[in-house]
């Protein structure tokens, strides 16, 4: 008589459901997830089971539990949450060195794989980025810049490349990029952005990589 397969613990099932909700954009990074009573009713589980699942995701960095306030989304996946915690333990220069490797390869691959639609999306993001910088809207500038680099990583055609890049989250546009606040820093540097899109559109991998290196060298020069 064959044995029935063991069902995973209920808390693991709740973890999977919560992860799926984050991955599919139901709750975005920075959002507060629904209160316990709503999630308990929706998932049909006990308060203890729900809390166990939330604690598990908090340990991986996906959630942040703020006592007396609620639970917030900190990352889109376990790899992203864990990576962000690790990156914060390293020096700014070390994190930026990782970008040299990641960004240049993303740029090369994007120049080989990107189509006209990708190029158009990149130019739209650069337009938003320039407008935000001109208006001194730092938050909007950072968001447009971050989305631009994520789009390039996605255009590489390698899903893992995008996932690893996304794992940096606000590390790239948070404490690790404080140099942009310094007087004289150029938030709309042509290299690594407009020049990069031109190289991607032309299908020139080496020009794309060169543009990225010039941009990151500039950022590195502003590191304290």
C-alpha cells in the first residue's frame, strides 16, 4: 500500500502564499501588508501560523516587522532580502566594484539582445530622470535611475542577471550612493545612460560596456 505524500507544514504554505503575493506585485517594496485579522480570514489559518510565516520572511529580509506599526515589504524575494543585508555589511567602494562587473556584462548582453521597444522604454526613463534632476526631486530621480538600470539588466536576456541586480534594491540608491548629494555631482551624466542607450541601439557591446565603466568611474571618484 503506497503512502500518501506528506503535506508541507501549514506555515510553509502561508510563506509561499505571501511570497507569491510580493512576487506578483500585490504588495510592493515599502508597502505595509494587510493587518493580521484580514490575512487570517483570507488564508484560513490561525494567528500563530500566520505570525510564524511572517517571522520566517522577516528573517530572510523580505518583510520588516515594526512593533506597533505593522509589517512592511523590504524585498521582492529571499535572495533580494538576504543580499541587501549582506551588502550593507560591506564598504561603499566594495559594493560599487560589484556593479562594475554586473553592469558591464548586462550592458554587453543588452546591446546584443535588446529591441526597439526596450530602447524606447530606456529613453522614456532617461527623460523622467532628467526632468526629476532638473526639478531637484531627488526621490523621483533615484526611482527613474534605478528603473533604468533594472531595465538594462532585464534587457540582457538572462533572468538571473536581473534577479541578482534587483537584489541590490535600495543599496544602490540609498546609503551606498551618498555621493550624489554632494555639491557639484552630475546626476545626469551622459556616460552610462544616454551613451549606453545609443550603444545598445547600435548593437555595440563594447561601446555599451565602455560607457558603463566611465559612469561608474565617475561615481567612484565621488566616494568619500
